[in-house]
């Protein structure tokens, strides 16, 4: 099943079951709850991780339909964009987009722990 077909099927299920089809804030909250359930399944090594991830996907598909987003088109575009990105690694090993390196270096420097021997006060 492709993403577009899955989005239509998830939406049809919402219609058939009488689930919310217009409360976007609620849908984001429910999606967040499903992500938390998936994390818990992973964290506790439960066998239902796949089912929980499927729930996340179904809520996301419904939210995309609710907000008029063609998720298949958006995922395909984002995957192509990500494939074209180039990354470099900072000295601490964190990968950053090549174009964003100066800003990322500044953020990393701002969050690095202070030197072991700070300069003495003058």
C-alpha cells in the first residue's frame, strides 16, 4: 500500500467509526500520546512495538488528511531533499548540514562544558 492509499484508508476509517475529522488540536494530542505509547513499547522491549508504530502512522495519516496535506508528495519531496543534503562532522562528532556548519559550531561551543582550568581573574 502506498502512502496516499493508506491516507485515504485511515480517513475512511475515521468517517466510518465517527471519529473526529475536524479537531486538529485534539488530533495532535492523540498523535503525541501514540508516540509516547510507541516509546514505552520500545523502552520496555514489548512485542507490540510494531502495532504502536502503526498507530502513530495511522494518526499521522488522518491528521494529514484533516489538514489537506498530501503526505505521499511531502514524504517523497523530503526524502529527495534529505538525500541531496551534505553533512560534515563537528570536532565532537555531531553531524551538521554543511551549509549550517558555522551556526552549529557556535551553538556547540556555547553548550560545551567550560575548560578544566579556566583563566584566573585579573
